[in-house]
């Protein structure tokens, strides 16, 4: 996911996307905990996407 794509979305879409990402992050952590995670790098990529989304959200709400 690119920051430019996120900037074109509405606030409601960003909130919904963040909620979905957080759920996915929880699921990946649970899979990691029980040893069923097939791609460990997926956790890192998801965390970066969440940070990117939150950065765009902060930029938008600052002004």
C-alpha cells in the first residue's frame, strides 16, 4: 500500500482500513504464537502499512 493511495481516501475509509489492518495484525500474532505463521515477514509489512496509514491520518488532522 502506498501513501499516495491512502491520501486519496476519505476519513471513513481510512478508519475502516485501520480497523481491518488491526484485526489482521491480531490474527497474525495469534498464528505466530501457536506456530502456524507461514510468512513471518508478513507481520513486518503489515506493521509498516499501519504506520503509513496513521501517518497520513495525522497529516490530515494537523491542518
